[in-house]
């Protein structure tokens, strides 16, 4: 198994457990959507049907309408990949292979037939002598998590097929996480959102002086990364967080000062230059000066308003689930919800990987978010979208504007996800 495939086990697996549940896939297709079209070519597995989109050959046991949603998303993501790496010579041609499964067990059985053990993963890019493909399943994952998985693993697939296999794993994983946090807004991928838990993990490590030294990050091999995944989860989480933080710094630090150098680094690596030599040629051989600039930037960096808004909305959603469990009347507005949380001394602990954040009901910042103007606004509770559902939560004034929505997942349990407009 390629080491990048295991990233989902450590981070995505936790998000699935803590996240929003299953998405019902009820959104409608627009008439002019560039969705996948069904093919007549023979299928490799009797249970799967074959589809083709602009950039992907797809094998799936999902209904055609669901394949269309996913294929359209990935075609748009592919265009974002190509735009980001447009300055590099792209050696790949043609469509890439994508497997979409309805159920987790079918996904795992498929991978097992290719000698890949993938319990706990939400998706994977894998390479065997017989097949080279991206695979995921729908069953118990929220829509946003399925999209994030495809964006992360799809980056690995794109890099391998269109740039080459020589990209150092820190850069490969860092860029995959950078794309994972992106949102598809009005048909275009919105990049540059922060990953709050990765950011907090690195900031905590910087404060405690426990980060992995830059020289070690640059030199780490695929085998060493894989060993960390299986032997030291805490260290592996930090490696992923630092990889994301390094890419975020190189793209956005000092107003984009380092972005041309990052592009040059990627070009050298794609041409066969060793990763450490390429880094030295591009950023200079004084790793200490570079690391100092990176450290200060990350210490000063704050999670973006949109990411923090959805984090707080998730906490409020769990409070509403507690009200439902206690058989209390549904809150009619934010004041009702705030009163319940404060009266009951509600405390929320959110943990992803080794990072935990605790939220107290008495903290006024939990009920508000920052507008683009810098002003504060409070969340709005909206009418439930259907019977047996809870009030939706909106953050008007943000662009894009997130709304926390509810639906009934497997077993009739309530779950939530986010829509953006």
C-alpha cells in the first residue's frame, strides 16, 4: 500500500466518526450540467457499470444520478489541479480511473481483491500491476467528506499521472490537504481555506518546541512516513499538519512571495532533481532562515472566518442534538439555544487527531462569526426543512454563505452537513 493512502485512517477516519453523517444525495441535476454519460464498453466487474466524464473513466454501482454529481465535481476539481500545475510539463494523457461504491463493504472487498487492506479509510488512490485508480464509497460519509476525500486522493492521482512519481511525500501530502479543505462554490474550487485543527496542532507544537525539524521533513522517505502511520499516530498527525502548514506558507506567505519558488521547486522535482537538492536550489541552503520565517508566519496565522464559523455551527448542532435527547422543545432562535446551553452548563469537546478544543456555553464568541468587514454577527436559526428535523443554522453575510442542514441518516438518526451559496 502506498503510504499516502493511509492518511485517511488517521485524520479522515476521525472526521467521519465526529462529522455529519450520511448525505441523502437528493440534489437535482441542471439541464446543462457536464455530467458523466453512460458507456457501452464491457465492465470489468458484473456489479459495476461503466461511465465516462470529461476527465475520468468511472466504474460504479451507484445510480446514474449520483455518479453524475460526483463526476461533475471531479471534472471541476481536475480543472483546478490543471490550473494550479499548468506551468509544469504534464506527462499524462487521457482520463484517469475512478471507482465509486455505494457501500463501505463493497469498497473494502474490491480493494482486498487487489491485495489492499483498507479498513477505516474513506477513500484511497492505489497502484497495483493491474490497476491504478482512485476509489471511495458513499454509505456512511457526509457529502462534504466524500468531496474532501476525492479532492485529497484525487490530487495524489493527478500528481502521479500528470507530473510523475518523484514528488517528495511531504509536498505531496501537504498539497493534498490544501486541496482537501477547498470548497466547490458556483462551479469553481475555492482554495486557500485554513484547516483549523492542523493549524492548531502545529501552533501547539511550535509553542512546545516539539515540531519536526525542517531538515527531517524534507528528507523523510515514503517508508519512514509509512512507519510513522503504523507505529506513532501522534507523530504522523504532526507530519501531516506540518506538511499542510508548509504548503500553505509557500502559497500564501508574505503575500505570495514564495509561490514562484514553489513552482520552480515542483518543476525541478518533476525533471528528476532530488527533493532536498531542489529545495536548496530554490529556497537557498540556509534552512534555518527559511524555517524561522515559516514558524513566525504559522504562529501569527488565524483560521479563516468561514472555517471558524462552520466549526462553531457544528458545536451548536451538537447542543441541539442534546436538547432533542432530553426531549426539550426545539429552539426557535439563537437565544433559546444559548439559554439552554448556559442553563445546563453545556461543554463541547471537539477532537480531531491529537488536537482537542473545548467550548464553554458562557463564551459569547461561540454564537457569532466575523464578517468580511471585520464586524461580528450572530448565527441565525432557520425553520426545520422537514418533519422530525432540527432547525438549520445560517451565517448570513459570509461569502460563500454556509448553512448547516439536517437529514435522517441510517437507522433514522439525525445527521448534519453544510451547504454553501
